[in-house]
């Protein structure tokens, strides 16, 4: 019998139990180096790095980003916010995110990417909203973010 600390056995069990589902062995963790499960999933901050797919795994950037602009008077805990990359203004936050998304568009091997953290507004203040849930961005900037996101969704894989 396997234990919960035997990652290959747990992944194998899970794949056999429900072969219709993809299994991510260890999102961004050390067991990812075992090359088991359906995904080669890395975490990289702030900029996305580029894992490689194989014959048995697709490539995923399980976490990247964490860009934050702190808006005075709009923080849950003033002057206590954390982020992976602090920028001075919301416009710079949006521009940095758009640049990161364009980096992903240049790499056709990545099937999935997850930006951290569009909704975090408390201790990691790198969300796209302020703590009071007001938008950090004007309409044009919101549309630019939406446009690059749509490009990512529609990007073909090679």
C-alpha cells in the first residue's frame, strides 16, 4: 500500500482512478521534477519562465506575476502590503502585466498560465482591484488588459 508521502504512487492511483482527468503532481513544487502526471508546472516570479512539454506532459506556468501598485487610502493594512514586484502606479502595474502576457505569447510551448494574484487585496496587494473593490485601472487600461488576455486565449500552440 502507498502512503500520502509517496507522490508517484498517489499520482498513479489518481490517474487510474479517473483516467479522464489531467493530474498535476505538484504545482510548482519539487515533485514536479519527477516528470509524472500530465503537466510540467513551474512557478516563477515575477516574470514567467518557460517550462518544456514532453511526450507525456504539457507545459504550464502555474504561477507568475505578483505585480502590485499600492494606492494610498485603498489598502486593508496601510504600509504592510507585500508583492513580488512593487511598482509606483496602477498604470505601471497594468503595463508590466501586459508585457508579461506578451512574453507568454512569444512562447508557443506553454499551454496554461496562471497570473498571481488578480484578486489579492489584503496582505499581498498585487490584485487588479483596491481593497474597497474599486478598479485600479481606467477603462482604456482595462480594455488593454482584456485584449492581451484574449490574445493569450486565442494563441495557437505550435
